[in-house]
C-alpha cells in the first residue's frame, strides 16, 4: 500500500465513486480505479486530502477481512 497527500491534484477529480454509503451524513469512502489497476481510496468530505493506493490483491484482502469481522473493533 502506498499513499498520496493530495488525491484530487495527483490522481484527478474525475472517476471517483462511493461503492457503499449509509446514513452517515455524506461521510463516505470514495474509490477510483487507476490506470495501472490499483485502487485509490479517499474520504469523500476531503477530496483534496490524502488517499490510500492499494493493489487489487490488497483491496481484496481488505474487503475479505472486513466482511469476516476483522475491523469490527474499529466501529462503535
């Protein structure tokens, strides 16, 4: 995993989408598929802020672990 400090500036402002959202007042994770196949993740309320950049393998591991409950301790 790598990161960028200025997602919109370095990765462009087009092509971001929220693959999921809930009743959280617009606080969502946005994802963007990059030309090299990696996935960038950023906070929707801070589009000019940082973004994590993950390989397809890393994003698969993250989603599987989250579905399995590995991140349950992070939410109230």
